[in-house]
């Protein structure tokens, strides 16, 4: 009798457990699939919002520079140009500096300083982008206007080839300023990935190079960097993805002019800055839809870059796992 | 001999430059914090926390904006983190080796670095357009979308750190996986999950772009989730670009508040991580 009741309780307990198991397992699966749906939902929602503009302008949307809300003619070329150029400037500055920071943190830094410096650099990543924006507008841009830009105009502006990039009045705000603020923003992302991949290089490799009499720099350039190449490129692409899509910091300092100028000192615009600036004032469906179409472009560009970056970093992780 | 010298010089030059690069990075952080302190502290007063955002040209505070930010962040986190934790659990436990998990991990990583303004447009399309007006709930929803990938990532990382032996011991006692997860793995990874939560709050509370066309902002005290609501990031954005002295001052003060809050959260998260895994590096 007693044995029977134990069996009954056991069976009840087991069925309760099975039910719990099913519920919990489905809940986790559902949440995981939701993440997938989120990305799909973003793509579908943006495309449907952008449809009127895309149907109206077709491929001309990509190739026209005109952006005129009054006549309702919209082309994304100026915004695409601004996005690419600011990101290029950012990368040109941020890659060498991040490389330097990663070298300092992995090879030069005394152990006690490693954590504080690493954390400080990563805190740069935690500062919200709007803070970079107002800092850029009120502090950094005036600084550039007073010091860097007049110097560039005077000394570099007269050179052949590159000179054209640095002509015109020093506005302070403009494409160059936006690029430099972006560089500061992506610095922590690139340098922390670089540091992480540098640290995956086996000590044996470095020690054998040192044993052959290589200097620290030679070890970094000829042993560490080739070994960590894929990861470094992945980190750079990740930073590039950030720079391409960054909104608030750029909106403050780019000047918001829908035109393509040869000079980096002139105001311009980027895809994200145009959306942020104009979306709430966009009266008219076509205007609104054109801005969402800009969003679709941004989505495509950043998606490609980020996907490539993640793919590279993933491959590196797999290699690290298989070598353990 | 000269070859040895040039190698030494190159080495010296490169290492000096890399130290300089680090100094530049630190100087940027220092410059930003210094500007915030210099401009923000002078505007700190009791008024900031007791009065509403003012019309142009008069004094006021940030009470409604602070309230709005805290409320929307809280709702966003409450919606976002359970989904994130569950999805992370799937990736770390049930679906660790499943094909699907690789795809989800990849998509999650893409979402993690996707521009937040895209999320703003997305929520505008599916919530604001449907409802016909801007609302705090749309803003909270946008923040939830941003919080999800952050929590998925940290949850998966932290659950993977729980020793296999603990899981095996629980399974050997006859526990179903869900019992093992809820009674053994979650408690063991508790501080890790809390870290993920803190990071999500830090990430979400400074976001401006997704709020610009979902909540917008207003000048009043409101508790109506179905209407526009003041919030710190958008107030900072509008006030900093305005020509009015009082508004600019409030923007700086708001910027200081938000940055200090976020830096404290990030540092707290880091301390928690290092308590969890003394030898590892925080992410």
C-alpha cells in the first residue's frame, strides 16, 4: 500500500517535471527564434516603409546627389558619400592608434597598469554617443577650427593631389571633424578586439622569436601580427560597422549639407545624420519614405560589413578551439 | 653594427609611438570627462531634480526627463532581458551544438553591432505608424530591442562558464535539464547574469537615436505611457543645439548625470565579472 502511494507520487512528480521540461525548453527555443525574427522583422519593416520612394526613384536613388524636399526629388548619393568618407577618415586614424594601444597593452604595459589602462580604454566605449556629439560640437570642433584646420589649409592645402582635400574656410564642423570624432569612438572597439587576438598568440611562438634575437617590434610585426591577422581584420571591420552607422556623434558635427564637396573641411551629411535630423520634420509621404530608404541602405551596408567581421572572428574562434 | 642599431631604433620608435597612442586614447577619455565635469557640475542644483524642463529663456530642471528615462529604461529592460536570458539559455544549453544556434549566434552578433537608428526606424514603422502617434511605450520597446542582443550574448558566455561537473552531478541525481538549469546553473551564474543586466542598462540608457522618432519628448510631467514623454537623451540633443544659455546648461548637466550613471554601471559590471572569474578577462 505504502509502496503504491510512493509510486503514485513519483509518477505525479515525474509528469510535473516532464511538463516543466517541455514548457521551459519551448520557452528558450521561442526566445532564441525571436532573435532571428527580429532581424527579419527589421528588414521587412524597413523595406515596406521605403517602398514608395524606391518605386518612385528606382536605381536613380543611389546615383543622384539632389535632395530637395520642396520639389520632392531625393537622391542618396551625398549621404552615401559622406558616410563612406567620414568612416574612411575614422579608420585611417583609428587603426594605427588602436594598433598602438593593443601593442602597449599586450607587450609593453607593466602588469599592474594593464587592468586600469584596459578598463579606461573600454570606458571610452561605454560613453554614450550623444556625449561625443556635444563634446565634438562645443570643444573639439572649435579646437580644430582654431588650430588644426588653419594649419592644414595653409600647409597642406597648397600641395598638389591632396591639397584639394583641405581647401576652403575653416568651419570647425564638417566631414573631417566628424571623421575624427568617429575615430575616437571606434578606438576602444578596435583596440579591445586587437588586444584579445594578440593574447591568443601562443607564448612559445613569441619566445622562439625572442630567442633568435628579435626585437619586441620585430616579434609584433613578424610573429604576432601574421598569426592574429584574421582577428585584426575582423576587429577593424567591427569598428568600421560602428563608424558607418553612428548617428548622434556625427549629427552634431557634420554640418548637415546634402552635397558632395571635394574638401574635407566642408560640411556634409551622412545617411544616419540625415535620418536623425530630418525624420521628424519630414512632411509628405515621399520625403518620409525616402528617409526610410536611406535607412535600408545603411542597413545593407552595415549588415555586410558586420557580417564579414563576425564571420572572420568566428573562424578565428573555431581555430582557437580546435588547437586547444 | 649599423643594422643592429637601425633595428634597435625602429624598435624604440615603434614602441614609443604605441605608448603615445595609448596616451592619446586616455587623453580623449580624460578630455571628455573633464569637459563634462567642468560644464555639468556648475549647473548641478536641487532644482535639477525637482523642476520640469523649462521653456526657452527661463530656469528649470530635468525631473520629468530623468523620470522618463528611468521609466523607459526599466520597461525596456523588463521586456528585453527575460527574452535575452531565455535565448542565451537555449544557445548555451539546449541548442549548444545545434545548427540553428550557429545561425542565431551570428544574427545576434549582427544585431549587437547594428546601428541603433535602424532600430528606431523599425519601431517607428511597426509601432508608431500603427498607433498613429509617438509614445513612451514605443520608446521602451525600441530600448528592449537593443537590450535583447546584449543579454543573449552575456547570458550565453556566463552559462558556458559553469563547470560541466555541476551539470553532470545534477543530471546524475535524475533532474530534468530544466531543473538543472533553474536550480543549479542559474544560481551558479547569477553574478554573470546580473552583469549582463547591468551592461544592458548601461547600453540602453544612453541611446538617443532610437528615441528620436519613437517617443520624441515634451516639456511636462506625464505618466501616460501612451503619449510623448520627456527623456534625458532627447532633451540633451535638443537643448544642446538650441541658442539658449539655460537650455545648453541643462544639456551639460543632463550629459554629466547620464555619463556618470553609465560609467558607474559599467565599472560595477566589470567588478562583478572579475569576482566571477578571477583569472579571466572581462568582456
